[in-house]
């Protein structure tokens, strides 16, 4: 089973939850976002 492309994962999360996810400095596959005082950290598949 192949891992989904990380760009697709980030795009879907942005659309569903209204976050603007940006990469965490020094981390290629980790993203963070803030919306309405809620913070999300996501580790995407490495592809």
C-alpha cells in the first residue's frame, strides 16, 4: 500500500479544518497551523 502524497494530505486538512498549514522549521514532513486559538501539528507521509 502506497502512502498518499503529502501535498494532498496538507490540502485536504486545510480545506476540512480551515487551517493554513506551514512547514515546521527544520522538518520536511511536519506541518503546523493555528485557527481560532487551536493549534494542529501534522506529520505527513514521506513520499
